[in-house]
């Protein structure tokens, strides 16, 4: 499955935001997808300190992942996708 991601660097931290969510919306399933994306990004040669999922729920952008990254994204919004990776 191909996933759109944004690989960004802010304040010395490399992070990945992925255009993905689990079909069940369970935290355990979201964690599993996030780990697969994290591993795929590393395999693609990207440095990743933090990661999050970005998805639409109830018509609004939502985020799931590293708590401080989620707070950052909540104020800055969904970034532009910079890469596509296969998980």
C-alpha cells in the first residue's frame, strides 16, 4: 500500500506526517500503522525523530502520534505531502 507522507524538519527535529488512519480507529491499530510507516520511512533513507498520522474525522483534520508533534500539527495544520512510501 502506498502512503503519502510529509518529511519535515523543525527546530532541529525530523518528523514524518502520514496521510493514513486505521479502519478500526483503535489506538492499538493506529500504533501499528504508525510503526509500519516509521519503519518504511527509515528504509527509504529518511531520518525520523517523531511521527504522526493525519486523517479526517467528522469533517475535521485529526492527528495521532507523538503527543508534542500532534499539538504542533493541531496549530499548524496538515503539511504538504513530500514523498510516497510503500508500507
